[in-house]
C-alpha cells in the first residue's frame, strides 16, 4: 500500500520542495516523508491482568507537510504484546525545528483480538529517536453473577506503555533484525519439536 501512495504523493508536490523524503524533514525541504518507527516499551498500566511487562511496536506510513510546522498523515501499526493488535492510525506532527518534533496519533485495531482505541504521544529530540507513551482504551468482558450462571458485562479498560522508538533507517534495520530473529525462533522451535 505504501508503494502505491508514494508516486502520487511525489507528483503532487510543488517545485520548491523535495517530493518524498526517506528522512523526515519539515517544509520546504520535504513535501512529504515516510514514517518508519520501531519501538520497545515497558508497561505502565495493565489493561488486563494477563498483559506482559514489555511490548514492541512497528509503525509505517506517510505524512504530508502541510505547513513548515505541521504534518498530517496515516500509518499502519503492529503492536506486539500479549494480545497483538494491528490497524490503521491517523497522525499529526508538530515540527519545532528541522529535527525536533512532537507526534500524536490515534489508531484502531482491526485484527479482532482487541477492540478500542490506541494512542501515541511521542517527543522526537532528533529525527531518528523518540521517547513515547502509548495509551489505549480497550473493550473486554467481565463475568458477574457466577453463583448460578455467568453474565458477560462489557468493560472499557485503560492501559499504557512507555518506551523508546527508532525512526528512519535505524528503525528499518531494527525491524529487519526483529523479523530475522522471529523467523529463526520459529525455525528453531519447529526443529526442536521433531
């Protein structure tokens, strides 16, 4: 999907700016930029008792610089935790200078394991590193009146993680290394069970 969007984004840019930048920069240097984020997080608040202490998130997308200080766009996130979540997100970036920025995002998981809203608040002191908090509101079921039969009751729960995210080429390298480790782990566990 990202490959289909990039040519159209590049064509729509004016002559005084680069079409699409792989390294995030504000206008006028970049008309648009590619979002490549990979982060590791520690759990601050558990939404459910079974949630693990750590999580990892990948976030890939495109953002358009609409002014020298503001960018908007969309991305697709994968949150790897106890119950993995994948889905689209809308994003906003406020540029403070050519490197530092603040990112805000809201996403909705579409894989059916969790329903709710996932957020992002991230401060980027440089273009390749950010400190982030990822809050979420998820819906789940509690069971009450279990003396005779259990009645499900829908509850909305708050959870949050905090951590560090790499962006740009370091994030792509971390994503590829994580994918390779995952494949090796699957291969090793398959070989051990035979």
